């Protein structure tokens, strides 16, 4: 309603909704909707601010849900979030509204101009336009909203699933409402309320399913690996991750999670994230707005003990032999851990009796019978 140039598109969108979802009560609800739109153009400063805050809260909820799907805990900078919200709130409704409007146009063609409709449908151009518009909208959402780098192929695959499910959902709603008008007898003029609630729920489920597929493709890294990292060996794995970050820093760049998966095929996305996030909390690494990881400190000033304390890991005692081939080569980190294992074994091999006998405490527990008397 803030842009008069889209008035025709708004009318087309209303025609589609009320002719397909609530054909009997559509005129009554449309009247109230038009009154609401007319009043929204004359909102005061307080009303406009409330509308903007509501839109921001809605987008924040969507962003939080998608970040949970992609297992992202870090939020964007407020400026970046506002820019992203504006892009999605302007481009998303325009694309989805265009998809709905074109679907309504295609549905009305056989009634308005049968001969022209036959020629148009045979060409197949207009028939493919609505799902393509929805595909573009979902692709933008999956690319822009998650606070991590998403490959366009993965976003496109998830968007294709959502677009197909969205089209099937629209046609299913039209089929159900056209053949089962029982809801009109029950709710009358209020029939739009349950219909729109169900439609919003279905649309949101479609978006989340597409996002889940896109996130699964992002983290899916199928390789025929004969070896996987043992949780007791994560100290060695994090040293390898730090080495990758250090080599990337020398070249003036960071490393994405996808690149970590390429460099460490035996590690999973969950393992890498669980190791990098404590380092981020300790201020040793950080992420930029695009999701790339960087070192935050000079490795010459960080000790192995500090790294060990930041991660809350266990020492890989007796777990250093079954390592991947690349790690079997002589390496300073492996030599240091083996020396640590050797020195720790001297202490850990002491029996408990010797530790008790060496205790400086000579107190003997009191006799229970003496306590009773």
C-alpha cells in the first residue's frame, strides 16, 4: 500500500486469494481488507513505527529458525541485519505475489478466452512462470537469511523443492475448497480465518523443509572414509584446524566451513563447529559476515595449555596410533603429544595405594562404636 505503482498487482493478488480460498465470503472480507489498506496509507508516526517493529520481529523469528537449521549461533551485525531484512521484505513479497497473480491469471484464461488459452498453455511459457518466480524467491531467502555462506547450488536445490511443494499446496487448496465447501457453512464470513491459518502453516512448513534440504546438502560430504576422528583425538584435530587457519591467514584469506570439510574429510560439520565455537568464545578465532573463519591472535603467543583449557578436551592418551596416513608423518604437534603421553604415563601408572600412603594426612576415621558411646 506504500507504493501505488503496485496497486494493480495487489488487486490481482486479492482476486486470486478470494476467488480460490473463500469464494462465498470473499466479498465481505475484501471490503474489510480494502478498508485496512486504505487506512494503512495514512498511518501516523507511531503506527508506522509499530508496523516496522512488527515486520522486524517477524524477520528476526525467520532468521532465528533458519540459523538453527544451519546450526549457526552467531547473529549478524545490526546494520547487516536491517539491510537483509529490507531486501527480503521488499523482494520476497513481490516475487511471491507475482507467482500467485500469474497462477490466478492462468486459472482464469480458459473462462475468459478459451482459444487464446489453448495456444498459451501449449507454449508452456506462462505455465512455468509461477514456479520460477517462487523458485527465485526461495533461493534468495536461503542465500541471504542464514548467517553463513550457502552455496548457490544448495540453495537452489532447497528452493526447487519448496517451489514444487508450494505449487502443489496451492493446487491442493484450490481443489479442496472447490469440492468441499463445508467450511463456509460452519464459519460463514469468518471462513477466511481457519483457511489462512492453515495456509500460513503449510507455507511455513514448505519453507522449513526446503531450508532443511539446503542445509543438509551444505553439510553433506559423502566420502568413502575408512577412518573417523575419535572424540578423544579432538585435541589433535583442532591443532590441524588451527594450522589450516594459519596457512590461510598467510595468504590473506579465511576458511569457510565447506573448505574445512574439504581439508578434513574424516571430520563432520558438527565436529568442526563444536571445536571452533569454543575457540571463538575464547577470542582465538572469529567469523566475518560471510561466514569465513579467521585467526584472532598470534599463534606465537598462544600455548598448547591455553588451547587445551579453552576447549575442555581430554588428553589423547593411548589414542595416537590409529591416525590417518597424512598424520603419520613426523610432525612437531604429533611429537609434542607423544612426549606428553610418555610423561603422563609415568604419573598415571602409579597405583592408588601408593598415593594414599604418601598422603600427608595421618588422621584415622573415628570408630563408630566410640561415636555411639
